[in-house]
C-alpha cells in the first residue's frame, strides 16, 4: 500500500480545515467562555452506522493534530479492516472545543474514503478467484486523488496509474483529432517513455485491436465492447498484451466480464460512484 508523505498530508489537511474554519467557530468559542472547565478532556468514539471497509485514518489523525496537538486519535482498527455497524473505528480524546473544530472535516473524509473502500471491496468480492484485477481510473475528485487511490487499495483494488506521466495511453479521440496513425503516434510516445512505464492503447472495435497489437501496445483497453467482441479480441491478442476492459461495468455484470479471462477491469464506479458511509462521533 502507498502512503501519503507528511508534506502531502500537511497540504491536504490545511486546505480542508481552512474551508471549514476560515471564519472561526462561534460554538466552540462560546464553550470556552461558558464551560466551568473548558480544558476538561472528553472522549468521543468514531463509529460506523453500517458495515464498511475502513479508509482514511491517517488523514483523520493528521486533521486532529493540525487543529490541536493535544488531541489524541487512537486507532481501534487499521485501514482495510471490515467493520460491523456500531463498531468503534477510533477514539478522539481532548477538549470539547477542539473536537468540535475538527469533527465535520474529519467525518467528511472518513465517510467519503470508507465509501470508496467499501464499494471497491464489493467489486473485488465479485471477481474473486478469476485472477482479474479491479482498478480505479483517473476520474477522481480534484485534489483528492492520492487519498482516493489509497481507499481503492484499502478495499482490495489496484492502481491503474497515479497520473498522466505514470504511463501513456492512446485513445481513439486523440488519434482522430491528431490525424496521426496509431503506429506513428505509438512510436513517438514510446521514445518518451522510460523503460519502466507501459504504453496502453484503447480499442473500440476488433479492427482497432489488430492495429494496437501491430503498434506494440503493452496494454490494450477494450472500451465499451460487447461480450462477443471481447472474446474475439482476447483470441486475437493471444497473450501478447495485458487485456483491460472498461465501460459499463457494474456490480451486476463485473463477474461476467472477469470470467472471460481479462486481466484488468477498470471502473470509475469505485471512485465517482461510491456511496458515502454513515459515520458519526458518539460520546464515550
């Protein structure tokens, strides 16, 4: 699993907290004045209201430390753990005003990231024992890609590519707009790729699969093809490239695609389509 470096976490939590705390917090400010002892330490439990896969704990802890270094964020489980409804994920101990300042931002991250991890886990369970990988796409929330990709990993999925520079992809619309042939563009792109990176070519038709093979694609993406077309494409590729399928993938049909013998199924449903998990803070 990857991990956010401290600099990335610092930037992320700072921007997130500025969004919510730019004008202060009248409630926590009033509590400081009215509570007999505003420095009294209280403990609240982070609990999911439903079964889910946990993700985002490192972000939650960094948020607490950014708001108040005296806040103690104690893990009860690790990222990637499947928890039942009402199970305690973590506890936060500190003053009530400080906890109030971090509560909403912390829960927003956990609800979103646990949702991605849980949705990914659902897809991964469907393709179990097929040998097929479930991966995300670059359809992620701006500025949140790294934590969303980590949530996919926590759910048992895999990385497609981290960003544009991690690999090269030639898509049908690029070829049409450029006026270049697939072979000449693939050759020019290959010269700019390090030997550790792959060239992926998207194919919408079986004829384009033949062109992609001739162009030396490391990965051939079969986009929005029918089951019959995918079977034809797999026979044509015959192990000469990694076979990836994308487009129209759902929980209901993902196993049918995986059982065709494809290597990778990529879907934006595990990031953009993930339903947030209901997570709250309960007083201990």
